[in-house]
């Protein structure tokens, strides 16, 4: 359902949250959190996404705030730590913010970074976590196939759980998966699912061993759940540097999955210096309890974006709302 725009805007709060560590090139995360009739929800597509791509994020926000959720199948979800492209000297500090998570996702192939930088970072993560820790890598599609093969070979000695989106295209993922099959290192698809016109193409092409799914860019909890079911592949639920409100949406998805073999990337509230809830969703003993956070009006006021950014986000929400109405109407006409 698409709620009334005036009602949405009346329920909306635009916030700007400083980060503890630069992530995706930003030091402040902006978001719109909305007091929906079924609970708090969030609209926070990154600023570089256009209005069409942001439609899925708004549809997810409306579904989470206005519609009933699928029933949970578990009470707790295992969580991985996230290590941005930081220097090795900062790794221990970053990991400490996540508590005793047994799994770490390490960002590699960052802008201006070399393979030597990645090796040093991953080596330090292995040192801090010890031999029992699980390490997964995320290249965000930055390597070509040859670069990915070389990098995976160089990083394999650190005992990798999987490599996420080593290359940008689905065709490249299929190639690198075939090339490194002898290493027994699984390939995960993220951007090839959430940014694809057809999120199931990666499964049909045999281009990945598992999917990384984010509820917001996939249109919401139910839409993401349907994609995972149709793919026939195991899934890892991740966040998009959300507030604890947005992480609650990811928790609802993770809780509803019939199988959940891997720890999930839903601990990124640890990267926020301030959150919008009194008790941020920080993992305890590597776990998050499945819950729906409630925003604090004190923190909403404290973290309110400046007037210019408040106007910018409200105008963006308005444009995307109208774009979503058009797209939903066209979809209904096609079905008729």
C-alpha cells in the first residue's frame, strides 16, 4: 500500500548521524525515520541514488511501517562485525565496537587502496580474531576477473568464509566463481542482486554460491524473502549503514528466512557515533535479539539534520513517493 503523502511527511524526521569511522566515503549518515502506524520505519537511500532506484527503498519503508510482517522463525540472529577500509592499526578498535562477534566482514579493493593494503588489513583481522574467527571479504565489485583471481589467491591463506561481489557484472561473477572453484572459496552476490533489473539472474547463471540481501533496496521484507526463496540459494541478510530503525527491518527479514546458515551484516549501528534509539542494536555475544526498535524523540531532536538538509530529504521523499505511485499504477495496469 502507498500511504497518504501528507501523513507520511507529518510522521517523518530527518536525522544526520556522525560515524565513528569513514565508511563508503562518508562521515555522516543521513536518514528519514518515520513513525508508521505499525511501528517506526526508515527511508535512507544513499544520496547518489536517483529517484527511480530510491523507489524500492520507499516501498520497503512503507511496507515496514504500514503493513503486517511475516512471522519470525527465530528469536536471535548471529551478527558479523564490519571492518571498513581502515589501516591495520585501527582494526582492533573497530572490531571492539562489535563485541564478541565470531565473524568479520572486511572491506577490500577500496578507492586508492592496493592489494598490499588489503592483505595487511585482513592479516590484522585474522590476528585479532584468532584462528577460530570467520573472515569474509567484500570488494563491492571493484575488481575485474583477473584482479579478483589474483587477490583471492593472495588472501586465501587467511581462511576466507566467502568473497562478496568480487566483480561488478553477473557474467564476471560466473567467470571468477569458475576460476576459484578449486580453492573452495564461495562467491556471494550483493550488487548483482539489489541493483539488478532481474535479481534472480545471478542464480540462474550459476554466478554465486549465496546471496547477500538487504531489505530496503529490494523493496521490503516480503519482497526480499520471495527473492531468496525463488533463488534456491542460502542468504546473508545485511544492512545499508542503517539506523537501528532500519536494522530492525533487516532483523525482520533474517528472522523470517526458513534457513539462516551465515551470520548477518546487521551490526553496523556500531559504526554510528549516535543513533536514534536509546538502546542501539549492538550485538551481544555475537547475537541480536529480534525486535522492533522505537525512536527516541529526544535523540530525534538532538540528531535533527540542518534546515537545508531537512528540506532536501523531504523534497526527495515527495518526488520518490510520486514516482512510486506512477510505477505501482503501471504495474497494476499490466496485471489487469
